[in-house]
């Protein structure tokens, strides 16, 4: 059953709390959305019980929420998937640390979301306490990280289970100018600035980089530097942070070169321009009664990868579609001369002056 189906089974009295979770609540360093699951085999209480799937570190916490239909104005009860969490607590502790539960406001759709936020903070403190009770390498690494100018306790999620400790660390990368480089709507790319490092102990050498979809699209595949067994996180985290910031700066520098090239062409051939945007332009030219269009597309890998140049005839066609020719290379030191030379060749190809074995059509 999908989330909508589960939501429809919940009593209308409690449904606003769940809808608010879907729309507004983003949890954890990854800023992921909350998911919903039906409590299996308990159809009699489907209207009042459900399970929340909550992102934390690399885990999915599964917490059951239980309302009472006979007293819908009361706060819900919770059943956690970690028996040690809040197993020995009293009302005074809950009043202090989960005030939204103690002061439950049944008329506020955000009431459940506020409680979940406070419980997640408590859960993180619970995990840090478990880590501190363990005289391990991971405990040392955590304490050392907090003394680093790059990281604060709000930038780390900790999970401890058995003999494994896991850290999810938010890296301080500057992505403020990337939306200018990639024409994307911010709301379509949640967590635009999210770059996370996932490290597990005792095998800390297998660190993983977790990027938001938008940042992953911008940076592509990134190979992390090797973290040696003797290395420490307080040195490794700044190294990875600098790596990402340098990658971002390279993208911005390349974008500047791209814009400068397009600007030069647009100014020079202002009267011939058909259309242009931040990464492409189309120009209409005439050469001895031969009318042709030059399409320039510059990718994000420029100048490492040259612009894609396409010559397209205005009047000559093949199977009802304009004839065109894609130029495979473009020397930057003689850009205009190269285009003129290729346009002359293309003109002759279209007019059949020379063999047309190199001529392409859209159907090919």
C-alpha cells in the first residue's frame, strides 16, 4: 500500500498531523522527507496507528505512533525500534526535553512534527552517550572532531550498534553560486548544499561521500582520497572539504570562460544572432547566397571539452529535414577562421560541388 492509501486509512482527526509531516518536515543532515508505513497485522487499529520511517545517519528509524480515538485531544504514545532509547525516563525529563509532547496542542497540525524533531535530538544525544561509554577509536575520533574548526556537534550524526559506530558528517562546502551555473529551480533540488561524509568504525578506510542530487549532478563522480588506517578524521574531513570546494571553484572558473566566449561572439555577430542562453547560441550567416546557421553548445566540462559546433543549411534538406554537419574539433586560437573554412566546405557539400560522403542528416 502506498503512502496515500495509508494516509486515507488514518482517522480524519489525526490526518492533519501526518500531512504536515509530509509537506514540511525534513529530518537529519540529509534533509530527507519522512516516510509512512502501515503497522502490519493490526487492521483493527489502522485508523489510529502507523509507523514513521525517519532518516538518521545511513539508517531508517522505524517509530510507531499510537493515538487513542477515545481521547483524540491527548498526545500520542510511541514505540521505538531501539529498546534502550527512553527506556528509563520520568515525566520531569520528558517535560524538559520534549516540551511539545508535554504541552501537546491538538489543534496544531505541526504538533506531531515538533515532537518528532525533539525526539530525534534526544535520540542523537542517546547515541553520543553510548559512544562516550565505549573506550574505542570511534569515541576518540568524535571528541577530536569537535575540537576542529570545520565541525560542530550539529554537523555530526552518530549511531552505535554492537561493535560498529557510524558518523555522518556535514561538510562545509560553498555552493552559493552553483544555481547560477545550473539553471535549475531550487525547490526541485532539496538539500542543494548537502555534502556528507559517511564513516564507519572500526573499518574507517571505506569512507563514503553522500551528495544531494543537485550537487551530484554538478560535480559528477568524485574519488575520495584514501584514508589510511593510521589517519584521523580531524585531518581527513578538511581534506575532503577542500577537495569539493576546489571542484566547485573549477566549475565556476570554467563557466566564466564559457560566458566570456559566448559574450564575445554575441557582441561581434550581434546582427546575426537568432537566440542564445547561458550555454549556447545560434547565428544566421550568409556566404555567396548560401544561408546557414551556426549552433554553438558549450557544456559544463568546457574548456576541457571543446564546444559542440553544428552547421545547418537553411534551404538544403535531406529527406525533408535540414542538412547539417557536426564539427568534431575547434581550435581556440583560430576560432573564426576555422568556422569560415568549415562553412565553405559545408556550402560546397550542400551544393554538390564535392563528394557528400561526410554529410550528415538528422535521420542518420
